[in-house]
C-alpha cells in the first residue's frame, strides 16, 4: 500500500538520523568533565578554558614564565617552539619555547584529587623521557572568579607541577551545563520531521491535488483505519460504554463517508 511505503521511508529516515545523533563519534575527546567513580560527584572544568585573548600565565620563583591552557591548545603564536601544534603548556627559556606536554581534555580523579595532566612534551634534560605538566585543581569557594594556577615545582626538569585553587574545581550538578544531550537533539530532529510531514503533506494535497477536509491529511486512509481500529478496540475493552455488547467489530472496515471536520468556506454553500 502507498501509505505503508511512505511510512516506512519516514521511519527509516528518522532512525538513521537518530543513530547519527546518538552514536559517539570515533576518536572524540572528553569534554573537560569528569565524574568521581566513588562519590558520583560531577566536575566541570570548561569555565577555565581560554579560547581567546591569551593563555594562563604563571611566573615562577626562578623568573621563568610558564603558559598553559585547560583542555585546549595554547593561544600564544610566538612560542619559539619547534612543534607548537597541540601543546597545552610550555615555558620560555632564553627566548626559546619548551613544550611541557600536549593538551588533554580528560581530567582525572586519583587519591581523591582532581588533576589534569599533559604528556608528550620536549625531551627532558639528560634523558630521553618527555616533559609533562601536572595541574592539581583544588576546590576553594572563597576565591572570587576563576582563580589562577600557581607554580609548585618540577621533578628532574621533567614533570612540572601546578596548583589551581578555584570554585570551579568543586563538584556541581551533572547536566547543569548548557550543552544539550544526544537524546535532546534527537527529540528536536524528530519533532521537526514530524511537523514537516504534516504541514508539507497537507499543503501538497490541498494546493496541488485540490483535496479538502480529511482528505488533506497525509496518508488519510491509514489514519482512518487506525481511528476505526482504536474505536473498535475501545468498544471491546469497555463494552458498557459503547452500547450493544454483542456488536461485531470489523477491523478492516474503513468508513469513507465519515463527517468532514475540515470545512472550507467554499464547501459551506
């Protein structure tokens, strides 16, 4: 039947869009949030991300200048590094930039401490190991704004440790962010497709085919059959409400002479 083929096409289209919306993208990085597996508390570090202007700048006691970002590449375009692409932290030394690790969007909780680690920087001094950055984030609601990272120490010129006290390292309510879930996006797509199905179908049958009344509805035969089936089913479940209990219900019957509830001005004469 024509209505069945059209309905099948719509279902296939909706399911296809739903699978694209809800399925994870291969290789997609974490979104800079983490859930404590023990307490189920949710942490969101996205407010600390620098996306414009300049990176977070940290001065150490030895007058070195460190620059870093959170879950994002550094913004400085004059780093002096050989391979600046993807770097999340670096230090200037004699006008030369040294990479302290590639940016990472997956915070961790280890030993009840929230941390963000960048690995794969330039080679450490007198060794073939790679430099890395370790940022400990500590919840502090007494600090106004975002707070700022502080340089603590480095281990063998290889691991550079920072401490960041900020209210954004405190647990929050999961789902409180403005980022929409896959289910929400799918619901919007489904609603739009359903609206296009009805509005587009009615306009086509009204303007192109000259249909009026119930005949304007897309796949009107299907909806008539469905309404008839529901009415018969209701009569079987609640016979006392529907007159004669011995009434025979014909599920395949379609009453094509039903009253027309869509009345046009042209039909009132």
